[in-house]
């Protein structure tokens, strides 16, 4: 599994459709200050489900949409897609390529798509859980992240190892199952109360 292509349109400084092909191995992005290098990593974070506007270096989510220049008017929609090679079936989906896309309209309407099928943010998070990819995944190391890993709590560091070991998904499923059990317990108690009333 590796990220082989990034497509951006209307995202921050990328008004026109822009395709970035990534080879296996190391890719370096170079360019003058303010040319949009960090906007590419913002785009990756965003499509993976980033909800914190501060992390995306904006004041509101709409700031990710191209807001125009003196020569060009603003656009109404931002769209980013990530193309992952899935030859090794690391993603539990029977396709050799996974395309994850996110769109945001100025109206606030937004959507996620996995291989062109609309899905929820929860589906995106589940798909990437335990792969190391994801807004909190260890494969996205932003400026200052190394410092925060070193100086963070052992609990925070443990999260990184758990993701690498592939157990985050199961911990999440366990949490969901326990919540369901709690709800069922409450329903049973309520049922008991009702049947007592009927006696
Ligand atoms: P540096 O090397 O200084 O870190 P960089 O190459 O990483 O710079 P970015 O921070 O990615 O540059 O890009 C900043 C540019 O993106 C600025 O020129 C800014 O005006 C532009 N930009 C950010 N958001 C938008 C937007 N919504 N619409 C249009 N342009 C935007």
C-alpha cells in the first residue's frame, strides 16, 4: 500500500486541477516560500478527515476553498482525492486501487467518497485505522510533532505503537460493543420496570 497520486482542484492555492504523481520511495517537494508546499500536506490531512481548522492553518473550514486573487475569482468548491495502491490488499477492500475523495462546497455541504461511492467520515476513519495513515497516524509528521512525541505522555506514545501494531481497530470495536452492552442493560432494566408496573 502506498500513496501514488494526489489530485487537487479548488483547494487553497490550487485553483486548477493539479495532479501530483508519487513514485514508490522518497518524493521531495521543493519551491519558493508561499508557493503551496504545505498546502499539499494540508490537502492530505483534509481528505483523511481533518476537522480542526487550526491544524489546516485556517480560521474556518471554508478557508480551504480557493478564495481568489486579483486576476481570478474565488471558487465554490474544493476537491481533493488520494489514490492509494492496494496491490497488497492492506486495505480490506478487494480493489487494487483505493481512491479517497473529499469535497466541500461554500454552502457548507460536504462529502467523502471511497472509490466514487459516498461514505461517512466514520467509514474513512475505519478504513485507515491501523494503517498508520490518518489525521493522527504516524505517517503524517507535521512541524513540531517530533517534539510533542518526545515530550508527550507515555499514554500518547503508546497510541503510536498501538496503531503500528494494528490493534486500534479492535479497541474501537470493543468500545462500541461495550456501549451497546450498556444500552442493552439499560433497556432490560426499563423493560423490567414496565413489566413490574403491569403486574
Ligand atoms: P513556506 O516555504 O514559506 O512554508 P509553502 O510553500 O509551504 O511556504 P504554503 O503555506 O503551502 O506555502 O502556501 C501559502 C500560500 O497559499 C499563500 O500564498 C496563500 O495566499 C495561499 N493560500 C492559502 N489558502 C488559500 C486559499 N483559500 N485560496 C487561495 N490561496 C490560498
